């Protein structure tokens, strides 16, 4: 089926009452793991890259990896820019073949957010690329995104309606109490489900949930058993993610759990096999751990068997 964009995938998810997993990648092995499992489970999938991943791997290079795998895939794959903070980053993604882009103006004033989102929509739509925007602020830290809990503000439902209408964005990331990266504080995050339901009832655009890694306990335990110091991070309970999907979320971003799987797989292999120095064997261990996470998220979001 090959490459498509987020809007096409999320419209079908909205109609079907499930969500599309958006997995962040930064190299070949992670991308292979995502597509291989999605094909096995007959799930549409979004492969996302952050600006820092583009800088790490090279925009041209990571695009070549995703395109080469996605165009041959038997499932629909969207290639998405996650958290583009400025026009320069977005235009770079468009130049090198991303099929969906996020312009994150949540750190700006409402007026500035509207202005930059409208400009990205104008440019991206001219070449058939869908645009995700963000309204409200999501706490925590993820790559280049850093917002203190004091500054974090939830999305206002009525403001969301006017924002989508004025900007023409295709999909909208909402702030309802999640946090980028793993939670470092005691207790669990509290999601404002009533707010989400109100937004979903008023906004036609498909909705996105950021900062929703569940931080798989088994991965944390394994990584720490073999030397990692993670500080017992917490994530969003799976029951809450399911409830968010039930109330209208059609795309869920997954990054932290992919990183944990990568780390756990490599640490375990090297701890048990200190004589291994072949990078292919080392990275294969990470890939196999990532595949288990990908499968569990597809099952959680209900996107499997939709093709």
C-alpha cells in the first residue's frame, strides 16, 4: 500500500473507533521493527521523527530509510515530522519527503500559534501533505520540547474549535494531562477525560494524544537489572490510554517505550554475552525487544486487523 499521510489514516481510525500508533524512529533497525510488526498484524502505522532525530541521522538519510521500507510495505505508512518548532524544520521535512508534518506552536502566544500554523498549512497542503498542530501545553520533556509543570495548560474546547477553523490544520494534538517522556514524580498522571470528550464533540479534526507512553514495567525492570539507572519512571496506565481512544483520540505518540526497549535489549545481550562485539548481533537484540513493544501498542490501540 505504501506511503500515505496522517489525515487519511486518522479519518479511518475516527470512523472505526481505534487509534493509529505513531512510533518514533532514528535508525534502520527501529524502522524495520515497526514495519515488520505492523505488516504481521495488518495495522496501519505512522513512523515519526523528531527534529533531533533528523539532526542525528540526517534528514536525507532517515528519509531514504523510511521511504525504501514504506514504499514496499503491504500496509499504509505515514512518514511524520513530530514537533517541528519552526518553518525551517518543517520545510526541510517537506523537501525530503515527509508525508505529514507537525508544527508545534504551543510555546507561542495563541496569535503566533495561529499565524505559523496557517503558514505551514498553506505550504504543506500545496503538495498534499497533512498538518498536525498543537493547542495547549503538554508538560515534561521530549527531545527539544520542555515545559515546566507550572506552565503546562490544558486545551480549551471552545478555543480548539476556533483554532482549527482559522488555521485549517488537519489534526490537533490536545493537552489533557499527559507529559512528554517518563513521569518522574510519585503517583500517576490524571487525565481530564471530560475535557477530551467535550473537545471531541466540538472539533471535527481527528485528535492526537502526546506524552502517552505507558513505560512498560518489564522493560524498566530489565534495563535496571542490567545496569540502567532510570529512577523508577511512571507512565500513563494502559486503561487510561484505552479510555482516551474511546473518547476520540485517533493517534497516540510512542517514543519513550521504544527507547526503553532498545536499551533493555542491548543491555541484556551484552551482560549475558560479554564476548559479543558484532554490531549486527547487538542491534538485533534491540530490534527484537522493540518488536514486542510495537505489537503490544498495536493491540492496545485496536489498530490491528484493520486492513
